C-alpha cells in the first residue's frame, strides 16, 4: 500500500473516531438517558416537516441514531448507512435551529456535522474499520 493511502486511512480513522465519540458522548447519550420528556422535545423538531405525530418516537429515534450509529461509526461498522442516518439527523437539527430563528451561527454546528457525515459516506470507512475486515 502506498504512503498516501495509509495516510488517508489513518485520517479517516481519526475523523470517524473523533466525530463519532463526540456525537456519542455529547449528543447521543444525553438524549438517550434524558427519557421521554427529552425525546418528545427532540422529536417535536419533525413538526417542521409537517410530521406532528409520535414526537417521543422520533426523539427516541434521533437519540438511538446519535448513540448507536455514532458508536458504529467509531468502529467502522456499516459506515455508509450510519453516516447517512447521522447526516439526516443533522439536517433535521439544522431545520429546527433555522425555523426557530437561531440563525446560521447556532445552526452551523449541525451543518458542519452534516457535511462531515456526508463526506464519510462518500469516502467510506477506510482500511482501519470493521467494514474492511
């Protein structure tokens, strides 16, 4: 393997691990352990798309995505499907921020993460992943 491929694979490992662990610990687990009140609040963001039913289910789904998909991203398992689910979750977060008048300075974090998850989807997990074993 060439030196540039090795550097790319190490870069993808660092990117997946850092972004995945931050998503898991700072966003996913707090939502997951927040319980039904938190899930309902998070799930109400779907109302921006005209989906006003089962906000607790949508919020729990977001918590699961931000926890399990982030964990799987770290280890490189089902990287592409998990990246898309995480990107879609960040799209909903972006829409939620912008619809509440938070502006781009607040929504920028979700926008940046969405871009990272799309990039990981396009690049794949790299050599140092369960997917490549």
